[in-house]
C-alpha cells in the first residue's frame, strides 16, 4: 500500500489552484522574506506564526496593487456607468485565500510556503474574519462584490468600517456568552486608509427657509474617513473597491461651541462622535430603533453620496476633464442599490443634495432620484421592518423629515387621484404611520423613491406583491421584480472544497467556475462509476477533516461513517431550530451537528441554544446510544466555520415555516457542496427543487397555501400534541426537565411558547418532518443511490451562482452589461 498523501501533497495535485511555476515560487519567497524584514521588522529567529501570515498577506497583496490602480484608471478613462451597492453589512470572512484563488496564486504560494518550512493552511488560520455582518444579508453583499468584479462591472461596495464586527460567541455551561470582536487588533493588511478623502457628515441642527432655498444650520459635524479594500475579480485582472467609512471627530470637536468642560473634557468627548462606527448591531431580521443605529444609517449614506456626486461631476469629455453639471443625466451614469431599507436615507439625502445644494427644482430632483435608486427587500417578518419614530428623526435629521413629508404629500396626492375616496388605502400607503407613536415606514419610502423593487427568491417576490406591498404593486406593477439570490462559486466551491472542484474539473473542464450553469454537463456522469466513487470519496475526506477539527476543538469524537446532518444559520424562531430539536429527541439515532448564534437581546434564541446544549449533554453521554448519535453545538458560527462545515455535510436542514425565509443562501452552499436538502417549500428551496427535480430533495411540510389555510382556521398546537404520542413524549420530556435535571423548569418558557403562542407552527410540520427523516435514513443506507442524488443536485445548482444574480441586476435594474472579458494586465511588481 502506498502511504496516504499529506495535505500538502493533496493540495499540490489540484490544478484549479493555479500553476506553481519555478519563477513564481522564487519571486514569492523573495518578497515574503522582504516583507518579513522591511514590513514586519522581524527575522526568522523571532517571527511568530502571525508574522508569517502577515508577510504572506503582504506578498499576495502586492499582486493586487497594479491591477487595482489600473482598474480604477480604466474606469476613469472609459467613464462607464457606476454601480453603488450600499449596505450596512459586508460579511467578508477572510481575504488571503480568496485573493490567491482569484489571482491563480494558490499553488505557487503553497509551494513557496512549503520551501520556507511553513504550512500555508496554518498561516491562513491566523487571519481574522472580517465579520461585518450578521448572516445571509451581509454575506450576500460580499458574494455580490466578488461577482461584480468577476463580471467586470464598475462597481463599489459602500458601508461602515465597524471597529467591532459580529461578536464572538462562547458557550459557557451551555449558555451563550458574547465577547467583543476586536478584529483590527493586529492590523488589517487588506485595507488602505484614505484620510485625504475625508468627508463631513452633519447631524441635529435646524432648518431655515429662505427665498433662495432651505438651509440646514447649527449642525454637529462628524468626519467620515474612508478605508478602501480591494475586491479582485476571478482571473480577469479587475480589482474593484469596497469603501468603508470610519467616524472621526473634527479637530475642533466640542472646543469652539460647547466649551463647558474645558479642553481635556473636549478631547475625551471625541469618543462620542467616533462611537458611530464602533460596533455592528448584532440583530438578524430584527429592527431595533436606537438613535446610534439611525446615525450609522445616515453616516454611510451621507458620506457615500458625496463620493458618488464628486465622481459623477468629474467627467471626461474626449481627453479633456470637465465638470459635469447636468444632473438629469445622473441615472445614465449612476445606479444605487439599497441592500434592504438600512440605507434608505439615500433617497431623501439625494433629494436634499440636488434641491438644497445643487438648486434643482423638486420635480427634476425627484425624477433623477427615482431613476437612480433601486431597493431590495429581504424579509416579510413585521418585527424586522424599519419604522423609525418621527421624534428621533426630527431631532437628528430635521431637513430629511421635511423632505420625507414633501415626498409623502405628493405620493398621497397621486394615490388619491388614482383611487378617489379610498381613505383606507391612503392610510395604508402613507410613508408616515399614525396611531400611537408616529413613525416613518422605511420600506414605503424605498418603494416610492425607487424605480425597481425586488424580492430575493421567486416565492418571496410573489408574496411581496400579494401581501405586504400589495397596494404599491397595484399602483406601480412595473417596479416589482425578482432577483433570486446566489453565492459565489469561488469561495463556496473552489476555495472551501477544492477536492470537489477538481473532480468536477476533471470531467467538464474549469469553465464552470466562471459560468456555473455548465454544471448541468454533469448529468452525463450520474451513472459513471468512477465519478460516483470520486464524489463519494471527496465527501468522506471532507467529513474526516471536519471530524478531526471537531475533535481538536471540542474534544468530541464523532463517527465519520454516520450521516452529518447539519443546520447552520442564525438562530431565529422562524428558522425552527426547535423542529430539529424535536426530531433529535424523538429519534436519537442520527449524527447531528448544529451551529448558530443568537442575537444578544433575543431571549428565546438564547433558550434554544441552551436546549440544544442540554440535549447534547444527555444524548452524547448515553452509553446505549454510543457513537450512533452526537449532538454538537459549535461555538461561534461565522464565514470561516461555514467554509469548514458545509463541505462535510451529508444533509442540509432548511426547515423554516413556508413563507418566512425570503431566500436563504446557506441552502445553496450545501447544494453546491454535495449535501442533500431536507426542507420546506420556502425561499430558494422551491427553485432548488425546480432545478434538481423535486424527487431529488427531501421536501416536506406545509406549503404557503397550507399555512394561510391553517391561519384562517386557527393553529392549535395542543391538537397535534394530543394526537401524536411521540410528539407529546418529546415535549413532555423537555417540560419535565429530562434534559435539565438540575433545573427542571428551565425550558418552561419554550414549551409554553410551542404550546400556546408559536407563530411559526412547529408542531404542524412535526409528523411530516419525522416521516421525511425516515426516508433520508433509508436512502443513506444505499450509498450509491445517495451519491447519484448528490450528483443530480450539484448538476442542478448552477442557477445559484451570484454571477447569474448579478447579471440579472445588471441588465434588468442597473442598465449595465456584464462581461467575462479580461482587462489588460499591468506590469505587475517589476
Ligand atoms: C451563508 C451564511 C449565512 C446565511 O445562512 P442561511 O441558512 O441562508 O440563513 C449565515 N451566516 C454565514 C456565516 C453564512 O456564510
């Protein structure tokens, strides 16, 4: 028998990782040593593993610089229409491997590291995740940046450079404990501060109405300091920019006008202004109406619009640089995409700039704004919709409130003229909600102020038109579109699962990495024994690697031959982690991994974590169960952990109540990585079933229509509880303290919720879910049949590339044309 290959040898054999030419490797080594010496100021006697990571990061970064400058020059000269993706979240994860993959440097760097006596995966593990997001919405923004660069769009991501990203989760005695994510502590080699482009952002103050226009005066100023991060396209020499703003107090802050506490106090108070970019709000699908959050939302919008307008004004006329003054052509040169309502203030802010500063008539400013802006909705859950109290607005952004009132008045006049006498409709469609506290409905503002409104999966877009935005759809049907979400195949296949990428490339070539629809060619290989064997072997290797990781990190041994049944996603009642718990309790015979985070203020979510860890304590220590079932709650789910867990999954849990998960993107990552899905007909699961064939997924439970019918009839949990003995047993066990012997009533709240006020109808899908899991078990006992279904799923997953999503945004909303052409390579480095 030949000796098993080491990880290094295995990696070397994989061709999708780029060529390790001798010249490349030798240059990389030279530059690595140069950075260790000149940048890190270390020699090899004292260098730490982190120093080596930084030396490698700088070495790889050098390959971006020429391309970055050239790309931006190219945009300046060609002056194409620019796309601005505005988002309060960019959940980027790590940059090193992604940069190497997109620049085809991976094998060369691996070889260089090896020759230097270093292991590249060890070094990669030193990089902090850029965790500037909560979950799907933030990760979508990151996948979109990769696709926009890979499709050659002149695009920019604009957001906030949070000093603290999503918290680190620790599990202490089964409970979630949050720790600050101090991700910038050792420095960030991927960003470049640009203090020369600092911009002022105004808050508070009051408005003055003069004959020549409105002035916003007596404001407090905070400076926005931009940090640029390169966004490389896939092997096309394009490097776009993600610009994140950091808050900086002006030098004179609190000294001139508010000099009460004296000089020292004034300097200390600079923190107040700089707190704006301190921390990411850790809520997923939940609106928290805090002043600091509203400040963040305006801060990113105000700074970004100054950039957009400056770049618009500097236009090239032939070879001459001229100042563009005709704002009516703004929509021809600029598209602004709003990632949810979080950056909705872009709409009144653009009007303010055009009317108050550029002196455009209201009608023109309005027309330009609507044609420039487009809005993506991410949820129909009422608790997630932003509705800001008027009082907060009045104090913080008095001029914007006036503008919103003006927009609303004109909007309601139009509604009234189209639907004379329909007072209820007027009330429903107003941007201002009356009744109790007056609030601004930000979704309504976005719909009225945009030329396109989209949902993120077909079923979700249909629900928007039929329910939450029905009135708006009836009035302006042309605005409503669908753009089904996607994921970047670079990070979510080539990077995280090179073994699978390679066995695919061996059959159909490497072009699928740019054009994922080519995966359908794998249909010719569903009966190919060698391919079935290769796919199964890669999965087994991934499972072994993940099992080793779990053992090292958590001292739990899991049987790599058992099914890896994984539900990883933020914890939320609508995602129904509790349904999964009930299955585990009932059946006790499957290997199950659960990873997720709860928002720090979400009590039920934290209790769900406690329940999962409690079930784990009982099940994992039951000698009768042995290694047939382990329940693992992995701490600190994040992009990097997703990259490790998803390639190892056999079964993907996508079990939200139909109609509640707008799209999901985790579902797509699993599908592409060779897991089968057990799921409801919700979000993008519906389209996954369409693409792979419904018979190749494990679909169960109520459809949206069934949920609606049940709502009409009235959902009664005890009906199910009394009728289904196994359900009753599981619930009774939780209630009686079987999983919490020291504190029997620990889960009383959860049981109470499930029995009496469960908005997401867990029990209604219990029976069908159990039956469906039985089908899963039966198929898993036939490995060949299982792997054939896996192949059919991979072959059907091409639609879910974010390249497809972005091409549709480009053509159908932004009016720009995607391209797979390379741009000229710079004379890099030399
Ligand atoms: C993809 C992803 C998500 C979204 O997962 P869903 O199952 O769609 O909710 C959340 N967090 C991370 C780290 C991800 O990579």
